[in-house]
């Protein structure tokens, strides 16, 4: 054996013993940590249900939030407030108000697929309505639905007893309006008209219990396993279990546990159950799954065998690799000292050979440093791009955002953060190319220099020509923002300072919440104090200043009526009242004037549409309106006041020129001759007489004292009565000759107008 071969064998033994010794450390550590790993796996297995629960809880929260928003919006309807105290709803003209209310209600099919139906119950008038039906309480009980075996008095008492807003009740009812009628279990969600009084009535949203059961079906339960949904009031709304008492027993076991305890091992019906609970902080609902412990932990034994097999396999494989690596490395170093391959390393020790290898790696490190320096030059672009992603809310995971933030050396997201928005108002007195250049170039340069001086580590970007956004991170954010804005203002001209607004959003602690700070800063634009009064406006969750213009809906309707009826004194009185009410102190604030002008312009455009003025009149008003928009705020208010007078004059002249009364008589004659056509509508009549729908509706009501649809329905019902009294035609034939598309729609309309069915009316007439 040569000297070189002996050295190689010695090196092979040295490497192998080293690798084997090192291998024992992770093997021993793996054996010691196996018990800990098994415990961790047990916890993971026990928490598997939380994934399904959170998914089902998210769906339930979304649907219940939509239902709560629907109920709240209906309760806040302005028409509803005038109907709560009406005692004779079916008398004229009260019934017209209820029809308007019904027209304003949304179709339940377009709101959410989770909703089965809904009704508004008016206790004063004993009337219930939705977007399709208007019932008295007696008719709703006998025609639509009530609980099996429930008397009318008990049903009324249940309807007139209004629980707290958003509460859920489980109702087993018979649906009479379906053919054939069927029994169903519905979940009734109630919203009283007034939060402090339940005597006026309520809004009830009905959800089919099957929608809740469909959520529970996703858990794929087996025999003796339980799942149920519990309302905030503690009522089980839907359950899947082999026995109804199982859900109640599991609920009783969980009732003794705090809400933060989401895992419980208990025994139900002689079966060991592992129960998991999801409690929604948004809606208060609980979703509970109870799985068999034998099924849950069946995987644990399999995992234990797999882990043991993996350890043995890893030990054998490690020994094999140790031998292979030792053999390979010893051969490689043997070749390094071979005279034929590296003569310069002849008689060189192994340590010397490793030094040569280390030198080679140092050369590689130099190349890596050059690449890192090139990356550093891209930090400015990375900061801008990262801030834009935060403001857009592009990140769905905090860890993903932190991974990018770690590549920005000067940015430390573990401290509080706050967005500063610098907004240049478009209402400044500057104009022309020179002013635009000053705002877009000079002001941006001043902002950048000020940030580089005081906050070089801040992230910043330009969102538009008028908005510059800065994200500061660290302590004492308010003091630092005041210093930065003060430095910027001190370097800007006075005329530019007057149109620069600084808004600081709410402070946040997470990168995902930066978008919330940005949105809170944007929410204060146009409604805050002037720059002279407050250099920086800070957002405050509970005490933030929020100003609204005084422009109630009743005054808007009165203003429209005055202008349409050429009542100039009444119009002047309303406009002066609006100016007086919106004045704070001695002068009207600029932002209030701006909001009031926008509201009056919106009303003026609405009147212009209702009046159906000739094109030359409308173009003249719109041209004048464009001129007013270019004026300062307070000057705009006075010019809009004058424009209302001009609009009154235009409407008066148009009425005298066109002879609208004669045109309305022609429209009335047309309706009387064609009311039997089922396709006649407000749209078709407006198109035929070349007027807008809004104008026709407004003018018809003003001249006839009744709206278009009520007039059309009165003609049809009168004709139907005559046919019922004097002919033997079938109900379907009478409906067709009276202008109704189907017998069902005719019967509902006849019952709504007369209070009795068409068949009863014919029988009374024959008697």
C-alpha cells in the first residue's frame, strides 16, 4: 500500500467517524423530541375542526351581516316613519302611501339568496307588506302563513310582541300561499321600527332553516356525531344529530365553559365526544361540532408508527450517506495532492489544501457583495412599490408583507405606524400652466427635501397630482408629523400653503392595517378646518370632527314643488332658510358652502329632468352651471340662488308655450281607451307622447291628484266589477279583458282594492 493510499484510508476513517458522531446528535434529539412531537400532532388533530368551523362561521357572519344591514336600512326608510302611526291603512289616501312604500322596497330575490322572505308589520293599522303583497293581519294569517294549530289571537300577539333588534326566533309554520301548502321551519329575525319602542311594529326577515342545515352538511358527520348552530340568545336554530336531545346535552356541557374555551372532551349518550366551538364576535352566533374521539385520534397511532419507521430509516440512510460522503471527500482530497493533477500541492497537508479552497470561496463572496450593492441601489423603487401595495391592500397575509419589509433596512414595522396625506385642494386660486408646474414640480421637490431632512427612513409615494402619501414608523409620531409639516409649510409660498391640507390617519400596529390608516386620512378631505386654523388634522376614532350640511329631505321636496309650480316667494324662503341654518357663527365655513352648493346643484338637475324643458332651455341652464362651478365657494352659492330663479322663469314660459293641460287630457283619454292592454305602462305612455317618465309621473299626480298606476288600476277594477255583475265569464277571461297578465295578479289586485275576492263579489251581486 502506497503512502498516498494509506493517507486516503486514514482520512476516510476520520471522515466516517466524524459524520457518524455528528449523526448521533440529531438522532438522539429526534428520539427525545418524539413525545413532544406526538403531543403537538395531537393538538393539531384536535384543532382540525376549527378550520371547518371558521369557514362556516365566515359564511354565516357574512349572511347575517347582510340580513342585519337589510333590516336596518328598511327600518331607516323615510317613508316608513310616516306610516307607523296610521290607523286606517286601507282608506284613501293612506293606501297610496303604503303602495309607495311597497314600490320603494327592494325585491327579496335580488338582496341575498339566504333570505326566504320578509314582511313589514304595522301594528297601528294591522297591516303587513313586502315588495309583492299587502295584507291585513287577518289575511296574512289565513292566506300566507301561521304556525299549525295556532289561533288568530295567539298569532297576532306573537306578531305584536317585538324582541330586541336582530334577535332570532325559530318558527314552525304552514305556508298557505304555495300550491299545495306545506309546513316548513323558518328562522325569524326581527328589527323594531324604533329601538326604544316596540308598539309601532317591526320588520321580520325569514330564513329557511335548510340554509343553516346546508352549512352543517359540509362537516360530513357520521353516526353519533353532533353539529348545531346556536343564536346569540342561546336558541339552537339548526342541528344535525341522531337524537334531538344530543344537541341539547352538548349545549349544556359547553354552557359551563367560558367562551374562550373552544375544545371540550365530554360524554354524550355513552359516547366519547370531542367538541369544538366557534363563537363569532361580530354576530354572537355559535357553531359547534361534536366528533367521536375514536375517529379523531385514529390517525395518531398511524402517525406514531410512521415517525418510528422514519427515524429508523433516517438512521440507516445517514450511516450510508456518511460512508459515501467520507469516501467521496477522501478521494477528492487525495486527487488534490496527486502529482499529475495539482503539482503545486505536492507534499501539501490537508489543512493547506483547505486554505486554498477557502480563498476560492472568498473570491465568490466578493462577487456576492457586488450583487448586494446593486440591489441596494434599487431600495428607493422597492420602498415606493411596497407602500403602494400597502395602500391598495394587496397583501392578504401579514407574514407576506413582513417578508418584503425585512428587505428594507431602514424600515421597522414592529413599531406604531401612521399615514400622512398631503392634499392640494383644487379650489385654490391658481390657474394656468405656470401654476400647474409650480404645484406638480416645485411643491413635490420641497416635500421630498423636507422628508430627506427629517424622516429619511419614511416610505413615500405620489398617489396623484394632488396627493402625496408618507408612512412614518416609530414612536412620537404626532410630534414628528408636526415638525415635518411645519418644515414643508415654511418652505412653500403663502398662496400654495392656503391650498395644502395635511391629514394624519389613525395609528396602526400591523402592515395589513396601513390601508385603514390611509382610508381614515382620505375620509377627512373637504370636511375639515382650513390650513390656517389647523396645520395638521388628526383622525380620532371617537372624537373626530364630522360636519354635515343642513339639507333635510322635506325641504328638498318643498323646494322642488315650489320651482315646478312657479312659486318664487316660497323658493326664496327655502333658500334663505338653508343659508341661515348652515351658517356657523358669523360666516358660513368654506366646506359647508361647498357641500350645500353640491346639494342644491343636485336638486336643480333633478328639477331640470322633471320639468322636461326643451333642449335649448336645458343647455342654457347647464352652460350657466358650468360657469358657476369655476367660481369660488361663496360666489357659487349666490349664483346658484339666481339660477333657481332663472329655472322658475323657464318652467313658467315652457308651460305657457306647450299647453301641458291639453297634452295631459290626451294622455288621460289614451289610458281610458287602452287600459285593457296588459302591456300599457308609464314607460310606454311616456314614449308614445314623447315625454320623460319622471315628468309624466310628476305632472299626472299634480293635475289628477292621483298617481299613474292607481288611476290605471281603478279603471281596470271598475271594468272587472261590471263584467262580474253582468256576465258569466270565467275569472281568467275577466282578468284578460281587464288588462291583467294572469288570473293570480288580477285576484290579488281585486282583493287589495275591494277587500273581498272576485268570487265573493260575484256571489254578492247575484244574491
